[in-house]
C-alpha cells in the first residue's frame, strides 16, 4: 500500500455509497455509528479505481435526510401518537442518508498525485470517510508552498486549503496563471465580507511580483493597515512589501478638465445665480481662460503654465493650476467674472446677464474666496505631506512590483480647508479607474502583464444595476464595465466587495470568475441571483440558507461563507465549497505567516 492509502484506511468511516448515485452527486447511506455526528458541511473522501489507477474523490456533505418507512404507516402513526414511540420501530428502524457533492478528484499514478475527474460512479458499498488533516497534507504535498488558509471546512476544525495565484507568467514567480481573475465578495452588513476580502488580499500579497491597489470609499482597508496593525507588520516585515496609504491630505489633482468639472459641480457658481449645467460649464471655461496667459505660445507661457508640473511657476501673465488657491489667482478670476464680455459668454439672454451682474455686484468677494480656496486646495502641493498626483500614484503599480497602495476616500480624513462631496468622490474614483486601465494597456503594449489586483469596496454604489442618479456616477460605472471586459488579458484583475448581488450591474456579475458569498443572500431577489450564479444547485442553496447570522450568534462570532471558482484545490470541478472564516487577525496570521 502507498502512504496515502494507509492514511486513508485510518480515517473514520461514516457511510457507504448508496443507490441511486451519479457523477453529479452521490447518495450516501450513513452508518449507525455516525448518525449522531455533525456531518453537514464535513469534508469527506472515498477511494475508487478508475482507468487502472487509484483515485481519491473529495467533497462536502450538503444535506442529511432520515426516513423510517414503518412509521409512515397510518396505523403505526396512530400508535406513535398515543405512546410517543414504539420499540423496536422508532429510532432503530430509522435510515439516514446524505447527499455529497464531489468537488475534486486526485489520481495516484506512477508520477505521483495528479488532478483527475469523476468519470464513473463508484460501486454501492464503497466506503465514505471523514477527511482528516493527514490525508489532506498527503494529497497536496506538491502544492504545499502555494496553499493559503481563509478558514476551516464548514462545521469542522479542518483547515480548508485555498490558493491565490498571481496574474503574471509562471516564470515571474510560483503560481502565475498568465491572466487576471475578477473576484466578487458579497454579503450583508456584518457578514464579515470586508474582513475576508482583506484576508484574500493578503493571499495575493504573498507574491512579490504582484501589486495591489485599493480604492477605499469607507476607509475600511486604510484603518486596518496603519503602522501599528498586525497586517501591516506582516506585509512589511514578513513579505517585504511597500505599503502606502493616501488620503486628501496627500492627494493632488492636476488635470485642467478635472478642475473645470469639479468647479462647475461645487456650488461655487450657483451662489452667483448660475444654475443650469451648460451655463456652469461655460463659466468654468471662463475661469480657466482667466488663469491662462492672454497670448498662447508653443514655447513659453501657453497652456504649459496652467499644467500639471509641480515645479512650474506662473508666467508673467499666467497662473499655474497648483497656485490657483492664492488670493492673486482668485482676484484675477473674480475680476474676469465681473467683465461684460465674460458674462455675455456665460449667458446669451439680456435678462439672465443682468441677474448675474446684480448678483456679482452684491456678492462679498471674501466669502467667495473662502469657497474658492477650499476647491482649489485639491490642486495644490503646498502644505501637503507626501503630496502626490493621481498619474504618478498609479504609475507606482507599474514601475515597482510588490507595491500595496490604498486610497482612503472616507470622510474621516478630509482636511478642514478642502471642499468635498459625493460628486467629487465619484470624479476622483473615475480618474483613478481611467489611469489604472491606461497603465495596464501601456504595460501590455510593452509585452508585459501589469500583474495587479484592484480592490473596490462598496462596489454596488459605483456600478449599480439601475441607472445612476448623476453623470459622474454614470461615468464611473461605464469605466468599470469597460475595464472588467478588457483588462483580464492585461494582467489586471478586480475585486468587487458588495452588500448585494441584485443591485450590482449584471455585466460585472457575469465577468467575475471567483465568487465568495457571506451571510444574507439566501432570500428574495438575492436568492434568485445567487441560484443563477451557481447553476441552480439546490443542495448548495439549502446549505447556504442554513448559515446563521454572525451578529445573532451567542458567544464567539462565526462567519460562514460559500465560494465557487478556482480559489481552492478542492474546487476545480466548479462545485461550491463551504467554510467558516478564521478568527481575524490572530488565527489568520498564525496559520499563514508563522
């Protein structure tokens, strides 16, 4: 006997293959010695012969059923109703059966353990045994360095092996797949999805050749990777990664068109009575003209003095964008807005021009300067620590492998002298998405893969299924949908974290390769969306619906998850896997980094 066969024979026997069974699912007759065990969710294994080789098939028990044909007789039911039980009919004649989904098969041949498939149905009476750690390690000896752990098999203490392969070519490091995966992590508030997403991110962070870029609208990732956090220490000390966290205290905007868009949407012009979108856009154009030199030259002055270079200074007649926060710049803009020709360019009708002129004459320039300064502070390098612009920040993921960059867009870190609202948040996120996609395209043209994972929290807000409320939200959604369709071949993958399936755009759902579902999606419209993704596997849906709400658990909270896709060596057949997440961060760090 081989070593694995000896270990298999030492495992606990819980049942045998019953009839009817098929390659899609096995019917298991539970032994009397195992009927009082917790079997639902348990990892099970059986041995069978196929094509002359020993095979070991593994899966999870999704449902246990009990039937007693004697107690179904009407006469017997009447007796049981009077006496409660009838020996030796009740209990002793109970027959317990279980459904088992086979998720992976391994063949033991002359070259060792290799993945295989369930190409035949094992004979009735074939022993079904509980998988233990010893057999698990024997099966995955050749993949030990690639394994990662997010949790234990559902309802057990056996670690569920996972793997997170980077998106580069295999020559750049172990576990490369040569293309990107798109990932979705879903679950209601309190289901543990954000924590699990961080754990998955750490799985990719183990690859030194892979970059990670996090767009963090709520500050969830930024707060968990501060200098004192255990995950930060693991990333820096054990994995040798460069971790950088940025917020509006550091971020500098540089694009002229972006400046016009933010200025038009900021409410600055509305205080002057310029309400309509078209008029506000024309007013923003006039502001930019006022800051530019009067005469444009290809060699001096021109648009370059209103450019993105932080080292450039104002020319004799132009003011650079990163100096627009000064009183000098505002006075120039304010004087321009009071000119008749400028007001004619904003409004074509006489009545509206007269109203604008009256509003301008009665306005307090000092109050408007305070509004102006908060808006233009988004574009200044002065008084900002570690100031960096979007373009240079995105280039970090292409210029140096192993960077982990987090952009904190939460309202907790907004400087008091900076204007901020949801519209600006969407505008900035949209700029990041465009620049990331462009960086991936340029890398691909240079015959290399970007090998980067972009993590997006609160994805249902950025790419809703319903029509977005504003133009800025619509632009972000369009960019995301276009990116997820095209960037996989560039080595650029996306991880979407969302509270819901039904409200996330269908195109994104369809392009995701790895799905992870936490508690809360098993009813109503969410159930229909979930059933569609996993191919209508009712056994899996029923087990998922048994998940307990972690927030209502007595004692220590348990966070259950269902996953489907190439996330584990146990799931290459495409069937769902179930696990309980490790305690975070203590058990998680101990299992994977110590």
